[in-house]
């Protein structure tokens, strides 16, 4: 399966934004399993079925560059339309109204280590899906 292609990238971009927003988004916007799977496979650079921290960070950096439309090195609320204001403020640790690359990595790396429930330093697709399902489930209450 080729890993490039404009349509696939667009789908993955939407999927990762959904994953990012999943904590704060209503259940209808929770990332579907198919989208989570597609994003995971895109990030799994060595195709071993696990995301190492290096692969995860590399993917965040790549995603950040794609979302940073005006390429100023920061994400503004208008560039991440699917992220709730609460989620944005949480990621914006220094409160300057912008999310830097470091802040984005910081916000995402929490997801990585939270998902790695067997503590082997890698996030498997099963671990990621379990985490996303538990987020989606908790939002239905
Ligand atoms: Ca891998
Ligand atoms: Ca900031
Ligand atoms: Ca793991």
C-alpha cells in the first residue's frame, strides 16, 4: 500500500485533528476507529505495528507543519478549527494564545504515555483504540 497520496493525507489530517480533539469534542466528533487506524498506520513509519516515541513525535512534527497554514511556527485557534477552546487553552501552556511545536508535542506525548498501558515504551494500535474508546465512552455520560 502506498503511504503517500493527496487524498489519503487529507483524510489522515482530518483524523489526527479528530484524535486531538477527542478529549473535548462531543461523542459525534470522536475519532472513528477507521480514522484512528489510518492515522496510526500513517505514523508507523517502520510498519512494525507499534509506534515508538520517535515515530510518534516525528508524526506530530509533520502534522504540525501541515496544520500551521501560515507557517509561522505556531498554531492559532483558527488553524485548528476542530479543537475546542478548552483543549486549545490546555495545550497553550504559556498562555500566549498560540500553540508552539513544543506545546503541541507536550500535549500529545501525554496521550502516548497514557495509551501505553503495558509500559513497553511503544503504543500499539490496540492500546490507542482502547484509549480512544474509553475517551468516547466517558463523553457519553
Ligand atoms: Ca513503528
Ligand atoms: Ca503558547
Ligand atoms: Ca505499549
